[in-house]
C-alpha cells in the first residue's frame, strides 16, 4: 500500500538542486537524473517550482546507486554501500541516545574526519552540535541539513517517539526553503550562525532505546519519508501496520503476537501505540477496511469470498463491519464505483 502522503507532499526544487551538488561534482548528467524520476530537467536546473518528497527520495536513491556512495558525493571520501544499514543495526544495541551518538562518532571516523557530533545536557534541555568540515563544490546547506535531520529522525525511531525541537541553528544563510526547514525543525530557526545545533528535551538523551533487528529491518524498508521532511513518524504504529499486512494470510495477528515479534511486552507496545495517538484495534480495522475495498474491486470475487478472505465466517458479519468502516454496504460500494 503506497504512502500517498509522500506522493503528494512537496518541497521547493532548490532542495533537490542542493542535494545533487555531489552528483554534479562527480559529473552526473542532470537532465538524465531529472528524467529518471519524472522531473522536468529545465525546472530542476533553474530551481523552479516544487518536487514531491517521493520524487526527492527516488532521486537520492538513483544518485546513490550511480555513485555507489551512501553519502551521494557530499563527503571527500566515498562511503561504501550498506554502511547506513550496518550502522543502524549496530545502533540498536545501544542503551540510550548518549551511547548512540558516542557510537556514531566512532563509526563515522572509520570513513571520514568531516563529521562529528557533540552535546551538552542540562536539567531540562539537550543541545546536539554538528561539527562539519564542508567539501569543496558541494552545497553545505544540504550537508548540514541532512546531518542534523537524519540523527533526529533516527533517534525518534529508536526511542519510539518524535523528538520535539525547541530551536535549530544553522551556519548557512536564510534561503527560499525556510518553510520546509520549519516543517522539519520547527519554527524557531536561526541562520548564519557560528554553530550548527538543535535543542530538545534533555530526557530524550537518556530515553531507553528499545529496538531489535526486526524493527531495524522495518525502518530500512522505508526510509525515504522518514529522513526527509516527515514529522509524524509513529514508528510503532507503522511496525504494527506492516506486520499485519505482511502476515495477513495467517489471519490478523493479535497484539500479543506482534509484541512478541518486536521483542517487547504486550503492555509496553500498547502504551507505545497510545502515546502515538493510535491503538491496535484502530490500525487493524483500518487495514481490514482498505483490504476489503481492494478485494471488492476484484469483480471475479463474490462478496462471500471477500468476507472469507478477511476472516469473517458469516456474510452478515462482514456486511455490518464494512458498513461501519465505510458507511456503505459491500454491494453499494461496488455499485458506486461502477463495479458489477
């Protein structure tokens, strides 16, 4: 089930042009890259209009694969493919954010001396600093933006909640992409500053990382929206949704089975979902509704067969459930969509 939010949400084209500065340094064809993701090449080069977040993510993947560089050319050295995935699996073994950033510094030092993080923590607030040595010919705005946003999103995923940023400070100057910056980092942003940093609640740095390899695999399966401009991560809701989808042929897994797969107690998972403003029943019923509509659009299936596919032994029970989900009976749904 595609993420329609990513296919519709847009950011200024200047972000794509910034992101491609490493590709330009390495001599990749900008017109070809634009065409590969359905963009107008002239609009990209002139930085006109907007690009969807989905296209931006696709473009980043194309550049990465062309350069065979996880950091798409914005560091002096090429970073081997799969480095990011390896780092994420290792981070899952850390106890908290402090350990995670200590590990990240050691890990990044294996590939470059251009990136390092430091932090200060007082009673109420933590300040995470990015120390970055820019690469000649590569746009520093994209580099700084990415190296601050990715840890922010990763940290939110690993502790199971979004990280509220109270202030962000950038060394680069104010640009036409301020609205997108605010969406990613909040409203309180300073530009042209001496240091790059973000501030957030101090408790985040000591929050326990509760993540296993299964969860990391889920994270790596869909990173485009996660590491770009998406704020509403809801990582545990996404995990539950994905596991229900992947295992629907086995019946709709109960919360206890999903918690077991995520290596956590059922009560802990219930609390995580509640904190995200969601719940197991809500997620399951939403998926059943989506799946029912998809099956009803297959005119080769009878309504009774759709009911059985969804786990309803009685046609009448499916009829009532579908009407509760959608406001229509299964027959009416087919009729209004021109299906017979």
